[in-house]
C-alpha cells in the first residue's frame, strides 16, 4: 500500500513538472475530474447499504450524485476548455 | 472469483489512464485526447465496480444517482460562461470533497470497532476532515470568485484559524484513539472541519485564489486517497494520490510565481499586509492620460505591440474586442503578441482560456520569461485590466508585499498604455508606481468600451 502511495506521488510530481503554464487551468480541471474517483467509494457505500439503514441509503444516494457531478462536470468542463485550444490551432 | 481479477485489471487500466491523461494534458496537441482517455478510464472503473463487485446491490439507487448527477453536471458544465470557469472548477471540486466526507461519515457509523484498530478509524477521520474542509473552502472560493462574498479579515484571525484547525484534528485523533463509535462527536468534528474550511478561505484575497483552488483540489485528491485506504481500493488510492501530489506541485509552482510561502497562504494572511505600504507611492510624479485617438495612432504606427491582459479583461468580457484590435493592427503590419503572467486573472491559465475563446492563436500567447526578453524592443505595451503583475515595485521596493514576485517588465518597453477603470489599486491592495513612470499613459474607462473605441479609431486611420 505504502509502495503504491510513494509511486503515485512520484508519478504525480513527474507528470506535472513538465506542464507549460498555459495549460494550468485545463490541467487543474482535469485533475479535478480525476479525483472524482471518490464516486467509487460512494458506489460502495450505496451498494452495501442494508435495505433498513435509511441513513446510509439517503447519504449514499446523495454521495453518488455528488461524486457523479464531480466526474461528469469535471471532464465536460475540461473538454470545453480544450476544445477551444483545438479550434484555433488550425 | 474471476470477477475479482477482472476488476483488479480494470482498476489497473483505470489508474494507467489517469497517469496517461495527466501526462497528455500537459501538451497542447494531446491535451484533449488525454482528457477523454482519463474519462474513459473513469467510466470503466465505475461500471466495473458496479457490476463486478459482488457486494454491490441497490442498482436502482446507484443508477438513479448517476443519472441525476450526470444530467446536472453536463448541463452546468455546458452552460457556464468561459469567464466563470474558475468558479465551476471550484464548485465541482467541492462536490468531490463533500462526497468524500459523506462516505467517511457513513463508514464511521457502520464501522466495526473490534477490527482494524485506531489506524482504520484515523483513515476514516482523515477522509472526513479533509473532505469537509475541501467542500466548505471550495464553496467559499466559488462565492468569492462569483462576487457574492468579499474578503473578511479581522485581528487574530491566524491564531483563531489555528485553534479551529487544532480542535478539528484533536477530535479526530481522540476518536481514533478511543476506537469506539461516537456519532455525536463525529458530527461535531465534521462541523468544525466545515467551519475551518470557511475560515480558511474567507480572508484570502483574489491574488491568492488560484493557489487556494489548486490547494483545495489537491486536498480533495488526498481525501479520495484516504477513501482508497478505507476500502482497500487501488484505483481510488492511485487516482487520489496522483491528484494530491500533482495538485501540491502545481500549488507550489504558483506560490513560487508570486514569491509567497505556502504557509502564509494556509495561515490566511494575504491582504492584511497591504495597508502598510499603500502610502509609499504617493507624490511620485504625475499621472498622464492618453486620448483614444492618440492611443490609436501610437498603436497603428508601432512595429511591435505587447498586450498584457488581466482580470479586468475577463470582467469586461472584452476578449473578442481585444482580438479584433489585434487583427486590425496585424493588418496594418504591426506585430502583436500577448504576454501572459502565470497568475494573471483568477486562475493559472485563466487568460489563455479566455483568449482561446476569442480564437486568439495559441502561438501568439507568450509566457512571462519569453515576453520579458522581448520587452526592450517593444514599441508599446498595452495593459488591459492587469495591475499587480506589472507593478515594478515587485522588483525594487523591498517593503512592498509583492516584492520578489516575478512581473512582466512592461516598463522596459518604449511606451506603456494602461487601460483601467480608475486609479484604484489592484487585488493586492497596493499602489502601482508604474502609473507615474514617464513612459506610461493611462486610458481610463471600462476595458471593453475603451477597446471598442480604439478599434473604431484604428479603422478610421
């Protein structure tokens, strides 16, 4: 586990340090979408909620919505930003 | 059993797409594809979890949530104006933080305290605390960027913030050591963390907003990673840590660009020092104004012009008019380029996104170092709605709060035209001695109105 953490930290640092500042906003937005992986935790909470545990069901449902917002919104916004970079490159 | 291996493989693929996606996002040509690849990885990880993890039920609820979230998310992301992009990123970031906090709270309430010991509880606590701070902070950042919330500064704020932070951490540590379910105390800790998020972002001024959003972004990443620990889920762990470390590096790079330590930003001190040197630049000389027609002549007969955009350009929505002026001048044989300061606007790259929306070619945008190299043989620099990023005090005045921050050396070009609404100081709250320089002239008025007049004048020449 620790092994994975250190490797991921290293990867994150390596990948980021070569980014031109012009791409910082899309990059931040892209990274923002990626940490939407919390949605998997939300799915696990929701998926394992017992039928009579209403608090877990409501909160789980809520967190699935929040997580999806993060993922979908994040990727769509990033795509919109990058679309513009593309268009005027021709 | 086969499901288990397939899911592990899917998570591995998901993690790889995140790394690849981030990597590709760092090059303009591959950026869009990178984003799509990461999105694809995310999609298979989500559906893999739903269908391959046997402990998952409640499909109706899960899909209901995903559908609702997707509709709102897509709608919000498509509708938002380009200038409001930073707020939107902040908002989505907050959603992720809230999600991490909520799952931690549910897991705590269901936690089996006879297994795992204090570390398992500490993991849950960390996810809850960091997620809550990230959520509350992002909401305040959203409100600030949207103009709904102003900066709030009061004496002793640093100290009080520290106390709140320690209180939150203290309860977290206590609950972990106690290793016994205490939902009331958990909710109190959540409330303290939310309150800290509010207090943390409240005093921070606009100049620091990019740093704060980037920092909160990495916070959410770390919160997600703790979720990964909690469920022993590799894709959450790698994705979260990746964003956490990448976000931290990005934050540090931004701090460096402004010559501020991360500690000062976290302690929430910016803006408080502003008043000290505000009087320093008085009686420096006279401020000269320039008329629109004079400015038009000056620009049209120059060889090389640099445009330095700032937040004012975004507020006035003047990027299209700006591009129009640039095209007109190019037709007249003037070389026009843009000099982009790393922290111009409210987010790093804010100006690039804004100008890209107006179809300004990518190769016309120069980064600060490159632009500064060309300044001495530039005839005119036009500063549109920027202030602190061109303040020479950052080079010379040691008492200035922005001393040491790299700036765009517009004062080294032959002429400077500053388009501004008034003599008011910029976001850092300090006077700009550039306005008193002999080669500087002011063109007062709303950036868009001034640019439109300029365009008309240049056309008429």
